[in-house]
C-alpha cells in the first residue's frame, strides 16, 4: 500500500487528491512541524533526508517532489 508522508501545511494535498481520483488505496502518515522553526520533525527526515513533503513510499520505492510523485502514480497506476 502506498504511504503518503504528509507534513502538515505542505503540498501533500495534491498527491492525496490524485490518489483519490485514481482510486488507489493509500494511508496517510502525518507529521507535525516544529512549533518554533516550522521545520520537519526528525521522523520525516528518516524518510527523506531534507525532511521535504510530499513523499510517498510504495513498498521499497520512495518518491519525493510533487511532479515526480504524480508521474510515478500515473505511470504505474493509471488505467487506460
């Protein structure tokens, strides 16, 4: 199952929208920003070294950045 690593106040919503439109099963792993710095928590940095969001994991594959994620989902999951 695809996991959307969702940092609150990020661009993850567009990835979730596409997953819904394509009817792809997924789960959301939410992360809270640090209240003072607004940076990603260490837990997200374990998934993506820069702590960027959106990031998805699909089994052993990790994809970051909205455009790359959208391309990956369309290439691997879109029906003709």
